[in-house]
């Protein structure tokens, strides 16, 4: 029994040390979520307004451009998958990878060849283990991405969308990442960045404007619509990639906090269970010692009574 008690005490000490680590990681993740949320809140309005401006310009310009013109027979698509550099975040990275895999399967079923771009070591390791080709990958900044990181990721995507498919270019640009909804909810999403899906044609927009349902500005382009769209294309892609990186970072920190809180709670439950077992083992030792003392005293009394006779 004494040996069992030592084992329980050693396990309690080990689990307590682990609990301190998970508690610290939970607190660190919680502090990082606040900063990440602020960055998401600051970048989302800009990305949304830039998208609205690009859409409005595209509706008002009757030109063929990669931003707005869909290929008659799209043959090639680029998919950017955003994962994490680190683990200890539950199913965060695996869910993002599943979203990317689902998107890739859909595009392949449509007869398109897919070029995969990956952000994060988890995604890179997933594809490397399965010996699947990756066009380009980036690591080392998923916890705290900057706009410079977004420009680095967006550069080859912008170059690919502007080339002919016979020269390695793509007809479509898609992205799979984890959208930060709240501290408790993070949703993997799949979105097409290019070409833009225009909900209304220029004629429809003019009709809506005449009906007074919404204000639709009229544009004059200098020097030309093509030059304006060429200037907006990199800004649009960079802003969307940057916002997706920030959303993914906030989601990762939230997933880490939730996973570490669960680990801490499990450690507390395990400590309570081990403490009960240790107390039971200690009580068994005490009971056994008392029994041995009582038994020895009784035997000694019987021996003394026998000698007196």
C-alpha cells in the first residue's frame, strides 16, 4: 500500500505541474485574442469597403478584366489554405484543411486543375506527409500576421491571376480559412476572391438608382477603366488575404484558449480523483497498521496469560 501511495503522490505532482502550464497557456491565449480581435475589427471595414468600391467600379466599367470577367471555360484555379504554425488548438488546423480539401474536390469535379498555396506549418506538414504537391507555402507568422506578410502571400496569387493558363496562370482564385465569429464560435469558410461575383449588372444598378432604393454613384475613369482596375486588383487581393490572416489568427487563439481551458479542467478533475485514491490508500495503510498493532497486542496478551498458568 505504501508503494501505491507514493505512485499517487508522484502522479498528483506531475498533473499539478501540467495544470500550471495549461493555465498559463490559457491566459496567454486569452490576452492575445483581445489584440487579434482589435486588428480584425480594424481591418474588416477597410476590406469590405474596398470590395464594395471594386464591385461598383466593375459594374460601371464594361471591360474584360481578371477582377470581374469569368473565363468561358475555366481550366485552372488557385486555392489558398490558411492553417496554424503551432498545435494545441484543438481541431482548428484540421478543420481549415478539411475546408480546403472540400473546396479542392469541388473544383476538381468541375474539371479544373488546382494549384494549392498554404500558410502555416500544420498545412504544410499535412500535404508533405501525403506527398501532395504545393505550389508555394509560407510559415512563421500565423500567430501575429502583418500587412507585409499579406503582401508576400498575395504577390504570387496576383501574378498567377494575371497570366494565361498555358503559362501557369489561373482563371479563379479561392481561399479557405477560419472566420472568427465570437470567442466560442470559429467557422471554417470557403470563398472565391476572383473573379468577383457581381450581383447586378450596370443596367440593373441604374434601374435601382432610378427607383431610389439605394444610392449608386456614377464613375468617370481616368486614364481608363483598365488602368483603374489594374491598380485596384493588388489592393483588393492583399486586403482580403490580410483580413483572412487576421481572422485565422484570432480563431486560432480562441481555439487554443478553449483547448487549454479544457485541459486545465481535466487536470483538476484528475487531481481530485487521484487525491481520493491517495486518501483511500493512506487510510488502508493506517487501518492495516492498526490491525497489526491490535493483532500483535492480542497475541502478546495471550502469550502472557499462557505463561502465567
